[in-house]
């Protein structure tokens, strides 16, 4: 028998270069309070101001840490999958902003997918997506490389992967329905993990058959991925939104100073990026970076110290973290080296600073 399956598109949604917008959307989706969100962000090494700046850059590692914390905050009687299904109406192409508008006005569904894969840093996904055309369906298959997260248990990683796969599948499902302007349900949804204990909460409200413990995580739609124009296809509007997406993806808006761009990239990784790595992110040489920072009256070393000091204070406010662990997260291999650096910044040792500020 001839295999009539063909690949329509394939790409990685899990770009390491991304903004915090996707996480902010998850906070709304899961009804996380501002106070809880602030704790989640600072525990992951982010500044509090990131909550107010949707274009703030973060690393995929930081996002996964916060996603894992979001899953942990659910009580034992509520699975992340059921919560996502219960909030499915909050998902939609408008949540992708400019990228979503470009996809909606693309010539056809395949062109919309190409836009998505061309700007993965604006999709805020976590998995690799493979789209296949079968005789009677278009199948979206999601795979996620199992992440390595320090001090996370195997069960924590399992829960994180399940959450990320389910989130990517369900947001993609809503996006697909929006770009083809149809609320017709998928043919079926399949998950590669077991059925959650609380599945009965949502079983009667499902849009289509849902299966568990399958070979792969996927969602299937009727075979509409062809050359048929999308309902809102508009070449001029499409080009306009793609142009804006290109500029956003560079994250190099002219109104933002070099010092601010460097600071944002230092916040985006723990331990923070080295001078050459920051220069690479900004598409310039180390010498040019040093020269331009000098014109703004600062330096990489000075900006790094400011970020490390604020991040250290955020970590030290969490009594569950040992001082040695705080130093490790900041990139210090020796606790004594962290103590010396912090004492220089704060005028007191990390332990003394914690005793005073945590109790006050």
C-alpha cells in the first residue's frame, strides 16, 4: 500500500530568543494574581519590571522554570490539562498579536504556517511542530525535547512536558480555527501521556474525541490545507504585518538605548551572558558594543553588576534558597566569590542582608 502522507510544513516553535509576552498570557489563562506572578518571576531570576514590559526578552530556560512553577501551583485535584480545556475560550489568534494578524491575512493556510515558522520567537511555543497532509485530514504533530532542569524531579519534568505539549496543541488548535474562520471542531485530539485523574470534569464538554497514551501528541483537522484562499486573505495587509513582525523579531527598536538592550539580555539568562555573547545577540562586535556603551556613560561590567545585585536580592528574599545556591544561580562556582562580590555591592554579607531585609 502506498503511503499517501506528505509533509506540509515543519518547524521549531521553541525558540531560545523570545519575549515575556507568552508567559504573561499564561498568567491570565491560569488566573495567577499579580502577587503570585511577581514571586514566580523573581524566583526565576527576572526583575519585577518584566511584569510591565511585554517586550522584555527572556530565555526558553527561564520560561520553562516558570511554566513548571505554574503547574506546581495547581492543587492535587486539578490537572493542568483540565484547566487548559476549561479556559479554551480565552485562546485565539489575537493572542499572537502582530504575528497572528499576519497569519490571518495570509494568502492560504500553508502561507500562514510559513509565517509562524519564520518568526518562532513571536509564537512563544515550546515544541517542534510537524504538519502532515493525509488523504482525509491535516495532522499537527507536537514533539518536545525533554528539558534538563537542575534540581527538578522526573515527575516535575513529566508534568512540565505534558503542560507544554497541551498548551502548544490547544493554542494552535484555536489559531487554526481562527485563520480559516471556522469553529468546526477537530476530527480528534491525541496525547502521548496518560489520562489525568480529574478528566471527568471536562469529558462532557470536549469538542471532539480525545485519546490518551498515544504514540504522539497531535490534533487532526479536515484536509483544508491546500491553495484555497483564507477568508481574510489580503496581500497588502499581510505584507504590512510581516514587516512589523520582522522588526519586532530583531528586538532592536531605535528608541531603546544600547545600555537598556544590554541590560535586558543580561536579565534573560542565568548565569547572564558574557560580553561577547551579548554583542552577538545585538549583532555587533565586542569592540563596537564597548564603544557605544562608553558613549552612554556606562560599561558591560557596570551593567552586569547592577543586574547581578538586583537578581541576588530577589533570590535572597526567598528563604528556601541557601546562600550558596544563590551564588550558584548567579554563576559563581565558589560561595566565597559570591560573598565578596555581594559585600562590595551591598556593604554587608549576603547572610546579614537576608537577616535584616527578610525579617523587616
